[in-house]
């Protein structure tokens, strides 16, 4: 019994094919070519996508910020189905996912922020193979009203 191991280093999958033959079999090379052809044709392998670009913070409010990023250079061979946005304040060690909803655009407004807290954000792209690596973190920004005004400044 001979073993033939097929590997594709661009995917997460490896296939092992065992072929039994007698020493006098002249069809073996032909059988191996057929097996390789069908594995290639019927098993479309995908990998996780690459990291999106570093997010930029476009709009800062007292309790929300809007971030923007560009898709990853590699989609891993499958359409990106979701982006995962995470946040953390600059003194925290743990990243927190901001929503369980599907994010299909490359712009997202993160709400429920605490005024006066400094935040950073990162984004992960996800396809049918799963989420890929995180983007580099954004530059930090403090959640505050536009133009540095506090809500109480407008109350007489």
C-alpha cells in the first residue's frame, strides 16, 4: 500500500489519499492524476481573510464615535460576510466587541461610550472560514462633545 499526501499551503486543509495497487499496475499514474483533478475541482478551499486597514476615527461625540477602515488585501478566497469591531479604553487590557449584529460596510458608529474616556478601536474581517487577524489599533480619541463643548456649557 502506498500513501500519497496532497497539500495546498494556501489553505487550511490537507488531503490524504490512500491507493492500493499491485506491483504490476500500469494505471497508477493515471489514477493519481484523476484523484488530484477531482480533489482540486470539488474541494474549494478557503482561508480566513487578512487584517483590514488601521481604522480612522471620523466623528467624535460625547457618547459615540464613527470609525472607517478599508477591506483587507486578501479575502481568503471567499466573500467577506462580516466585520467585527472591537473597542477598549486606553488603560484597559481587554478588547470588547461592540455589537453582535452583522456589519457589512466599512464605516460604523460605535455608541454607548463614556464621555471623557479615551478609546482605541480595531476591526476583524470574517468570511465562511472564520474571522481573520485584527487590524492595527486606531489612534486614540477622547469621547467628548464636538468642538470641546460640554453640554452644561450651553445651560444658562
